[in-house]
């Protein structure tokens, strides 16, 4: 799966789909999209801050924070659904992501939970179909499951 296909899949086809599986390429291409989207948003925020400052010293912090919060709200649901589907690709229930996410707010435990989520996201998915659906990387296995 390429960059544009991954972004299209996450934002249009599976915006709030918590079932099924997501390949590593879908996950990491979408994460790259999120990082790359923040750069022009930051530039836009600084331009808006300078344009509305009246020639004085701009205050870009407030504009940057507002724009980034709006972007984060726009990708919150597809991001969570993508992460759940990534857990499903490892044959792990999405409820574990919720548990790790909540535990992430506990001081010092949050570092460990962040590492656990990262490792699960990096590891390859289970080969062939699992209890969450067919393998997203092997269409021939998908055809066997539904035949």
C-alpha cells in the first residue's frame, strides 16, 4: 500500500471502522501524512499570527495551538480506529489499546505503555487470516477464506 492509498483508505473508506486489520504500511504511511500535515499547518499559523499582529511582534503560539488542536480533532477518530485495526493485525483485541491508552496517563507507566504501543505497531501482523479478518497483505488468502 502506497502513501496516497493509505491516506485515502484511512480518511475516506475506513474513517471510523474498528473492525478488520491494518497493515504496517497503511499505519506508517498515515503517520507520515500526519507529521507532514503539521508542517504547512505550522507555517499557516505563523503567517496568520504575523498578519493579525498589526505590525507588532506576532504571537504564533495561540494560532499554532488552535490549528493543531483542530487538526488533532479531525484525525482523532480515524487515528484510533487505525491503531485498533493495527492491534487486530497482531491478533490482539482493540480493548488492549484502550487499556494501554488509559494507563499511559499514569506517571512513569506512560513511558512503558507508549513503548508497548510502538512495538506492537512495528511488529509484522499475523500471517494468514486471524480472528479479526483476512490478511490485508495476501489477497490469495483472502479469496480462500471467502470461497
